C-alpha cells in the first residue's frame, strides 16, 4: 500500500473515534524527551572535551554540566506530564 493511503486510513480512524487528535497531541508532547536526550548528550560530550583540555577545571565543568543536564531534563518531564494530562483529561 501507498504510505499516504495508510496515513489517511489511520487519521480517518482517529478522527472518527473522537479522541484521535488528543492521542496525536500526547504523542507529539512525548517527543520533547527525545530533544532533551540529544541536548544532554551534547552537553556531556562537550564537558568531557573541556575536561580533557583543562583538567584543573574538571570540578567546575562537572558542576555546570550537571546543572545544565538537570535543566534540560525538566523539558522532557514537562512533555511527559503534558502528555499524561492530555490523555487523561
């Protein structure tokens, strides 16, 4: 089958059930976790590079890295909470 035909059938089914767009929105909200994971990976990679170049600053770099990862992790958690609220509302 053609991809567009399959997509059309899925969207038609979701729209007919009444709650279909709600589940699509929840699925999109969960994707914020993927972006947060990519950002955290970048932060960790660059922090390791910085520690390799300046070992004497490793403590400061590690602290800054952990704070940055905690802040970016909240983005993924907010997306998950929003998705849960959308599905169960």
